[in-house]
């Protein structure tokens, strides 16, 4: 403390304690900053080249309060103080080499406080310094206008693209294990809580809990509220569709990758006094060789513009960019003052803060995704023993934070495939209990997601404005209209095709009828002639009566009517057959009709086949009726990507497929449309899968086990896999290594390295000598 009477031996102990509390009116960091600036001022006086200034410094022996070897007698002459501030303006040109007004304001605040603690406030030249500050700010504005100073004062706000790039680097770059625990989580919380780095560094588990659909964080004091009179909670939301920017996922990663050892130490980050500085150093090191020039260009910000305060500025700017967001709510979440009177009457509402929390979690604005609910487990799936295994030191966390742990871990489980693909191989996640025991694939089906509300867990999306619900309704109506339009077009095409086919068939039958009638009529004279000649003999004519002529005509007429009747029946039969084929419902339509009658939702699967083909391509073909536009169907949805999977998952997918996801057995893809794999990467993955399955199925044939088409039961399929895989991989029955949980790409590499075929054999990677 700079108070001279704090060490006075004549003062009582209680008085000195009171003085100590007066010193605490300023935060420790602020006091340290003021001490450095006062020390700089004393050095300026002591080392001044003119004796009239340097003689004001009084040298003292022994330890001095600021360690400068002496002090000065207050109050100082006004001209000395003004001369000090004038010396900070480097150069004679008022517009060049100016310090920022905030820097000058810092020196001013330090000296004002120095006078205050020495009971000299009345002697401070307030009027003169006020006039100096006003002129300085105007000069600074002119300097910025002329281009002598940067338009940005202090650190620059980051864009959302820079924020995403920094998160990506914090997870994918190689660094020490402790840094993985710090940087990603620290960065994500800084942005989502819109807080100063010092508040994030001292964040405590005892001030974190879970309410409804959000993580609730409370800061007991801030820079603008040192006494904690206006404490409010801030809500942080999950982003189940974009794991890179999901703060719930990053905090969940931290607690499963690090162990809590002491029940009484509840700070989120170890060594909170240096956590912020470590994070700041890491940010600056990104510009000193860690990132390549192209990666630095991607960041879109310079080294001197980026600091821990950049995230606070960037978060506020990002939230303010959305229509309808309350600026007062942004001020309150950021901890900025809105006026002495206003702060007593306006408080941060749950809805407004939740709305901003969803925006900062980068949920898609004005869409159904904005009302996304966090990943969560089905009730009763995970026991208390499971939590202790998955979260090291679970029982040492405060009870309030234990309420949040299930949601944090559920996010990790929900995104386990993304984590496997995007984290650096040295990341501690790969040493965690969850990854080593493949908890992710086992529990992912037990994790719920969704939007708006959940009847199972009873949570509802908070902070969703009416415009989002209106957009959801409009989207639903648009989807219904689009479906109706597609059905109408399909019906019109069907009717047009029906009419064309019927007309074509009728024309064909008509021509055939005319031909048969003409043939029948053409044969009539010949038949009458033959009948007449039958009544003549060589010796004379046999009399032909009128009745004979009438009989012959009636007989011929009956034959012609019989031919016409047969033709008419053929026309009617062909028409009925065409109409029956055209109007017969397809398997998909049968299923849709059944769904409409029963009100059930089968996920769009056919009643005649469990696999629905996807249609996303049309082509024009030449038919007997002319050019027709038809559709081309595929087994896989457009832009489908094979998921990361173990060899056991590959076996199940290859033989049984996934009815829930409408993905057929993968062996369908090898005998179906050659374009079922859209791009080269997916085709390459399918080729690796085929290679593994060929080896396993050949081994099943060698062991005289059921083949591909015989494995209909899941239990029998599992037994065959265990025997074939153990045989192929030469696994010791006593080994505890879970070889079946290896990724299929790893197994492909091992099998291809041992392949006798030189074209298929994969060379082993060898380290250089």
C-alpha cells in the first residue's frame, strides 16, 4: 500500500485493519498497475536532466515503498505534473508519435490515486489536467484523421471467422498436455461469456451449474462491480450441430481429460493468477513461427491487434449484429455500466441473456437450429459409478457443478467421431477413459438431441424469439406446399403417361382390327364361290335356292361378328391391364398410405423392402411415346460420408446395414449403381472396407462357417466375426487388447502390410536414419 500511515506504530491494530480494507477498494491488478506508473513518474523526476526538477527527489536509505531509493514531497508544483505529461508526447510535431489517450489516462489515474491515499486530493491540479486531456483527445483525433495513428485504439475485435480459426488451431496444433486443457476452453469461455480474461482465469466450479437447457455461470465481482452489488448469471449454450464452436463440448473435454485432486480447490484453471498470461503468450506465439504465412492470413488480424480483450469486443460486436437483440442486455452481459440510476432498475432477464447466449454459441439465427436443445442422456442410462469412471475426481466437484456434468459428458459422447477426426494425436482425450473404452460408440444411441422441447427430459429451449418460431412455421408450410406441388406434378405426369399409353394401345388394336376385318371381308367372295360350285355337277347344275343364298350370307356374317367380338374383348382387356399397372400403388406409396391411416412414422421406409432408394438425379430417355424425363435412384443419400467405425461396426454395416439410418448393407453398393459412392474419397474408403470383408469372408469359408447371405441373425453374425477376426489377426486368446475396437483403416493398414500380393501390399513407414 502507498498509504504512509499504514506502518505507523502509534496507530491501533484495528485502525490498521481498517486502512487495509481501504486499500482493497482497488483490485490487486489495478494497484500493481498504479504502482508501476507512479514508480515511472518518480524515476522521471530523479533522472531529469534539469536540476530544478531532479532536486525534488529526496533520497532515502533502506527499503522504500516503491523501491526507487527515495520519494518526493507532496503536493508537487502544478507545472512539474504538466511537464511530465508533456514529456510523454514524443517529438515536436503534435500529430506524430502520440501515445493513445487511454495510456495517458492511465498515468493520470495512477497519480490521482497517489494523491488520494496521501490525503492530498485537494491539491491535485484537476482543472488543468482536465483541460489538457480535452486538448489531447482532439489532437489524437486529428492524428488519426491524417493517418499518423491507427484508427483502432487498444486491441481489435475478432471476427467470427478468426474465432473459428483460433479454436481450430488450439485443438489441432501440437503442444504440451496442460496447454490443451487451457487454451481451447479458455478461448471458448472468453467469447461466450463476453468476459475479461482475468474473470475467466479465476472462474470457480462452485459458481457453475446447469438450469433447463443452459450452463449457468455467475461472476461474484467484475471490474465495474468490484463490490458485487449487481451480480447476475450468464447462460452458455451447446451447439450440437457445430462442435468446433460448442463451449459445452470444450468444457466437457477439460473435465474428462484432467483429474480433480483437491475438494477445496475449485478453480476451473490451475494457477489462475498466471492462466490469463499463459493464454495471452500462446496467442502471440502463433505469430512467431507456429503458424504458416497462409494460416496467419486466414486469421485476418495482426499480432499487435490481437489480445485477450479481442474476444470480449468480438463477442459484443457479433451479438449486436443480429436484428432485435437488446443492446441493454449486451451491456449487462458484458458488465458495462448503463448509468447509476438505470443499474438500479434494469436487470438482466433470463430470456434476453439466453438469446445472446444462443447467438454467441453460433446457433443458426432465424432457423429451427436456433432452438436446438443440448445433447443429454436418456434417464437412468448412466449410474454414479459410471460418472466416477468417466470424470476423474467426480465426487470432489461441488454439488452445483455435478448438475452440469451429465450434459458436458453427453456433448463429448455426441461428438466423439468429430473429436477423433479433428484433435491432434497427442491430445489427452485419446488417453481418457471414455476414448480408451470406446464409451462414445456404446452410448451415442442413448444421447438425445432435438429442437424446441423434449417430453422425455422436460426441458424447453429458452431465449428463442418469436421470429424463429414464425420462421419454423413458415418452413413447415413451405415444405408441405412443396410436397403437394411434387405430388401434383407426379399425378399429372402419371395421367399424361396413362393417356398416351391408352391412346397408343387403342391405335394399335384399331389397326389390328381393321386388318382382320379386311382379311375376313376379302375371303367372303371366295367362300361364296366355293359354296356355289358345290352345287354344280359335270352332268348339269344343281338348283340353288334362295334359302341357300341367305344361309351362306348369315353364316359368313356370324363369322365376321365373332372376329369383331374377339377384337373388342382384346381391346378391353389390354386397356384394363394398362390401367391396372398404372394405378397400382408403389411400395413407397403403400407405406405412406399406411402411415397416414395409422398416424405412425417409420422414417420413410418401404413396406416391401426395408431400404429406400434416394432420388436426386433425373435424365431424359427416348421411349415409344417420345422423350420422357425419368429419375435415377441411389442406395446412399447425396454427399454421404462413411463414418469413422471399428472393424466390428464395419462387419455389422456390411452384412446388416442400418434400418434406423436407411443405409442398406454395404455389400449392396458393390453390386448396385457404380456411382453410389459419389466422390473418390468415399470410393477409396469403400475399397478398403471391401478388402477387409473379402479377407474375413474367405476365412469364414475356410473355417466352414456361415457365409454372407446366411448371416441373418445378429448373434450368429457376432460369433462368426469373433472367430474370423481372431484367426485373421492372429490374436492370442489370453490377450486383453481390444483388437475389434480398432478402426477399420488401422486394420486395413495391418492387413495390407502382410498381403502377399505386391500390388496390394502397403509399405511400412520407416523413420529416417
